[in-house]
C-alpha cells in the first residue's frame, strides 16, 4: 500500500472537454508516488486524462481520473499517475 503524504500546495490541472482545452487550479490534499487527491471547483470527467503540474514541488505529468465526489461547493478528485517518473 502506498503511503500518502499530506500536502497543501496548489496544482494546475488541464484536460480536454469535447474538443476544447480546460484548465483549473486546485489544492493538493495528499500525494504519493502513484497518485494524488485534489480539491477544486470543477468536476473532472471519470477516466479522463489530465495534465498535472505542481509548480511548488517541481512535479508534472499525466494522470487518470479515478473518482470525483462533491464536498460542499467543491469536488474532491482522485488521480492516478500514468507516468510515475514525473
């Protein structure tokens, strides 16, 4: 089982929605070598591919959306990294 580290850095998420590029900012809740949970206002489509950048940590790469659940006005989204080399 992967250990997830609590994190409070900001992430930039980019994905394609019906042929149009979309970008959102989110707050990283936790992070591991295999994935992360992020909080943002946008619902990311399940199983979509998302480009992720965490500038404060110098990390970037691609991830697959595993789940999105609503918490108040925000969405909590679980992402699994596609390329773990980041």
